[in-house]
């Protein structure tokens, strides 16, 4: 995963999943700097405005890294997979990948291993779930209100204005203004791969983890 900070420093931030490392690359000087090598298996990240904070998902939780101070703090999660909603102190996750900031102090994760979306409230330090029903991988069902919808290996999240796109196994779905989850028209395989990058980790399962606007 890569974030272009578009700052005067001209830095790009890179999360290396297998290398368990955060790196910065200066576009002007080509200088590469390494941070927190071997600490966590980073999966995805999203920038929070101009505060310097970047939310970073790792194998079993969510951390925040500040590129001004270079400090990395685990917000929620543990060293092992599991499922538990509630206070951050007890909440558990299983391979949360996609992450978006819905509004100030509210972050949404795609908890792939638990087949659901997880809402994190930074004010109350609590976690809750959406789409907590399990969709069989060959089933075409699963759409509906966010409280009752079903997902299979949700992996990618992308927020465009008031539209939230969710990438899962063989499908990309859209959360509508009425908080319903619906299927997008099916793309051809070639077009789908062109529009949405397949993560090397999940090619055998054909899940769409990296959703980008082009």
C-alpha cells in the first residue's frame, strides 16, 4: 500500500506487508527511510487530514503512525486472531485489511477473517459490527441493510464523497445513501483487474482488496 502525502517534503509512504516495515520515499531526493522494521505485518493505511496521523491496519488490529513524530501506537487489537466487539481493550480482529475514515473520530475496517465490517469510534473507544452475517462464497445473496447484509472475505474499502465501495470475494459492492449494500454490475474479468488491483495475497480467492479511483 502506498500513500502520497502531497506535502512540501514530497514524501510517499509505503507499507510493506511481508517486510513488516513502514518506509518513506522522497520523490525529489529519492531517499528512502525505514520505520518500525519487523514490528507489525502492515496491511493497509489511510491518511487523516493534515495532522500527520496515518491509520495502519495490521494482521489483527489497527495502529496509528504519525509521520511528523515517527511514533507508532496500537489503538486496538492483539497478537492473535479472534472476534470481539466492545471496548478497544477487549476487541479482536482477524486480518482487517481495508480502512477508511468516515468522519472525524470514526473509522471503518473490512475485517476479512471475520466476514464483516467493523466500526471504530475513537471518542468512546468502542467497536461495533456491520454486515455480520456470513455469505457463502458461491451465493449471490447477501445484499440488504447494513445491519443484516452478508459478506464473504471483505477486503477493500474506498470512500468517494458519500459513496462507500466494498471489495469482497468476486464482487465489489456499494453502500447506498440509505445504508443498503448492493451489488455493482458485474465487470468482465479483464476490466475488473484493470480497475481494481488484485492483491498478490488473495489471487487464489479472487478477492478485491485494493480499490482506487482513476
